[in-house]
């Protein structure tokens, strides 16, 4: 039947035959076309217009470069801390210099825990040059500098120095140590029947009250690797400023820090060159990691390739202050005969007991070894030199801003700076 306009106008819209919901059901409910979004066929669809397509090789290369950049940034962040502290300038302007005395006095800190074990004290006591230097300084000057005097032993450990002083005739000896080794030291003092002269106190010197107002002598074995590692000098200077009588004696009284170049190709191969061929594999990235660390090791005197060492810091303990532990020093070497390259630098120190009978404790490669050994700064790439050549450079030493017992060292030579961490 033909459909006309008049016929459509007469239709009852309230009773259309297709109003039943059955007409909304698909003939084939599982038809996949029902799940297909036709709009995706339109130009652009839902594609992210900011996306870029690269090959798998390019993607891998970009990921590798990003990883290297992140690694470099982290290294820059760590080594860049060397410039965060300008201690000497701050002290000159009256600013407060951070010291280890400002650190949390938590008795469980790893630093003090390490000194609670007998092993580290055995190592120091068996260090004959170290222990004999203190014994000789006290005994050879007993009449002029110890007898009848009050002595303070800062960081007394097993109380060996306190007992030396007592045996030399000190009227009273006070030993202070934060480490739990002090409890064994108390037993040692009693065992040697010196408890009438020697008094030992547990705690940080900065926090405790001494039984006397002032002492005549301060003795301490405070020196660390590269002289200043561990920052114990802070405590000795606090003792000097708060507890030493005017004109009193400090033992040692002066410390000198030296730097020498090394020509040791076997050492360089063992620590740096090794990573170039590890069972047929290259691990070159680890060379930088090894070279950034300062290494504590014994250096043979034959490895030193300069005619004389360079003095980079001298500390007069009677007058120096904590800010002096941050310093920059120029140095100059004359290359020794037969040397053709510098593979590393080594740092060491001498401690002087400036008494009527003077004594010097040296950690030089040229003398009997001590438990301090030498602090070695390896070069990733050796530097070519000629015998007799004058080598000039600069050494910068800074306390780590976050870990004040650690050191950040930079050595500049031939317009290149090598940065190290002593931790």
C-alpha cells in the first residue's frame, strides 16, 4: 500500500508497532561489530597528537643516555658538596662553623660504636711508632712537662696515654671517652693500681663537667686518615679553649700535612686498569667510581716520584681553630729522576711534640709504617711527566657539609680537577 502524507498524519504515535523493547535486541548478540568504536576511524581518532614514534634502537639509545645523565647529575651533586662550605671565610666574618660537637650525642652512633670494640684499640696499641712516640714524649719530658701536673686525655680509649702520664708523675689524670671502651679502661686502670691518680669519665667532652676547672696538659691521639678525617680535632680545640690553663701544654702541639705524587703502574693497574678487561668484559664505568674514593693503603717509598714532598697544611694546635680544617693550598713538585708519569697522589702527616726533648711521629712512606698508612688519591688516567719537571697544582680540602667527620678533597693539576671523598 502506498504511503501518503495524509496517511502518516493519521498514525497513532502512542501505539507504534516497534515500541516494544524486543526491537532493541540485536539479531546476533555476539557480533564483534557491536564493540567496535567507529569514531576511531575518523582522522586522528583518539591518538595522542604529542606522541613521537621512534625505532627500538633509538629508544634503547635514549634510555641509556638518560640513565647516564641521571648518574652524572648524582655524581655532580655528591662531589659538588665540596664547594658548599667556605669555612675559613665564614670564620673570618664571625659566622659559626659547624663542628662535630654540634652533632647528635647519640651514644649508639656508628662512629662511637666502632671504638667500643677492642679490635681497633689493639691495632692502635700494636702500632709501635704511634705508641712509642707518645710514650717517649711523656717519659723524656716527665720532669719538665708532666710531673706534678694535671693532665687531660681527650678520647682516652684504653687509657694507655693516661697511664703513661700517671707513671711519669702527673698529680692527676682525667680521661674522657664517649665510647663504651671506657668501661674496660676503668678495669685496666684498677688492674694497674692507678685508680688513685687516673679518673675516667664516660661522655662527650663538650657535654660533661670536669672535676677540675683547668688542666696543665692536654694529650690526645686525635689524628685521623689524611690528618683531619673523623673531625676529632674539634674536640681537642674545645678542650684547649675551655679547660687548658694559659700557657698549658698540648701533645702533640703541631701537625703538618704533606702531599707527594706517585708513579706506581702496578698499583694503578690493580685498582683502575683492572676494570678495562674483567674476564674479557669491559667494566670501564667502575673506573670512575674507584677513582673518586680516597684509598687507605701503604705506599712503598720507591713509588714516590718527587724530589721533596709538598707541605699543604700546617696546624699549630696552640692557635688554630676549627675553620682551619677547611683549606686550599698551592703545591709544587720537582719530578724525580726516572719518573715518566704520575699515577696517583699520596697524603700523610707528621705530628710534633715540641718539648725540651722534641719527638716527631711521622706517617711518611719513608719511615716505618703506622696504622694510618697513607691516603692515596688515584688518577683515572696517568699524567705524563719528565724528570726534573716542575709540577704545580692546588689542593682543596673541605669537611662534608652533611657528614662532618668525612672529607671532600679536590686536586687541580694542568687545568683539570680530580675530586675525592674520604669516608
